[in-house]
C-alpha cells in the first residue's frame, strides 16, 4: 500500500510540473498572438511538439496500430476543442473571467465522471474541489463580471473539453504506449488547427521575436513534455485529483505575471492562491483512496 501511495505522490508531483509549465506560458503566448493568428500558432506549436517527440522516441513509432491511432485522435479532439474554444473565446471576454471559467474544469471533472461512471468521488476530493473552485474565484475574478456573454459560453465549452480530456486520458492511458498516445493527440491538434487556419487566417509575412520566444516556451516543455508526462502518470491517480492539481496553473500564471511586472497581486488573489493550494493538499493527503 505504501508503494501505491508513493507512486501516486510521484505522479501528482509530475502533474504539478505540467501545471507549472502551462502557467508560465500565458504571458509569452499573449505577446505572440500580436504577430500570428491563434490557429496558425497552435498549428506550429503542436507540430513542433509532435516532431520533437517523434525524433526523440522514434523507436516507438513502429508500434503504431489502428486502435492506438483511433484512441489518440478521439482524445485529441477534446484537446483541440479546449484550446480552440479558449483562443476564440478570449477575443470576446476578459482574461480574468476566462481564467475562472476554464478553471471550472475542476468542478466538471467529478460531475462528468459521476455521470459517465455513475460513481461519486469521496468527501475529501469533493472538499478539495470546492476549496480550489473558491480559490479560483478569488484569484481570477478581481474586477471581473459574472454575467455570461458569447465569449464566456465559448470558454465554458473549453472547460468541458479540457475536463473530458482529463477523464479520457485517465480512462485510456494505461492501455496504450503513452509516448504514442501523446504524439497522436498532439498531431491531431496540429492538423485540425491547420484546417481552421487555412480557412480563417493569413500566415504572417515574417515570424517575429515574440512568436519565436513563445514557440521556445510552449512547443517542447509545455506541450510535448507536458502531455507525455500526463499520458504517462495519470494512470496512477484519479481524474478528479488531476483536475485539482491543474487548478495551480492560474496560480503559476499569476505569479509569473507578478514577477514580470505585468500584474500586481492583491490580497484577494493571494487568498485565492492559498485556497487552491489548500484544496490540492486536502485531496493529496486525505483523498488518496479515490485514486485507482
């Protein structure tokens, strides 16, 4: 039993690194989108990530088979939906409100899990979800509005897609090679993004320095390595637990913006960070029994 708990702690720490890498990208991606369309950015970001994994793990490629491809594409559709709805929605709503609604995936994961598997999470996991959700409100809704507009509805669809991605990774990650599963998902996002880019955007005449900087930060650490880690270790923890850990992403994003002088943290935001971390710790040390 101790070995199982240790394995879950290692998995949770790995997922925490994933959230950390995603949180660091908000500022650089925001700067990059001034020089390239969002779909072309996603196309190149995920193409670079897929190429990196394929080159590093080329020995795995001969093991590709039809079931793995079908599963990877299926999961990749939810991943693309999350990024696409978020990118388009940010054009119609503020980043604070968008951050909160995206973070509601932590609530949607246990709800959708209960609907799909007809199994409720334990009380400590529910307590962790509640605490983290309240923390998200304090962290991201400073000066925001709770009225829903078109952009907010798109971001809500984004949260549903990200929640389903977490659930589906938890369902299938243990059945296939995690390297191949990650490559297929990432390639799927790149291919669908290119389809939308060709129909809606114009490729920039030159790639600016902020765009190259964003590719440097996002393509490998925040995409290829992040999704490889998620597909490798999420089998050792529960989808709800994973969602709670991922609520630290806006914490790292806020801290990064604060360090770079883009945004000052006020008392309410600091309280939100504390509540998110408290929710994660409650789930970590009291809710371990809910992990598979």
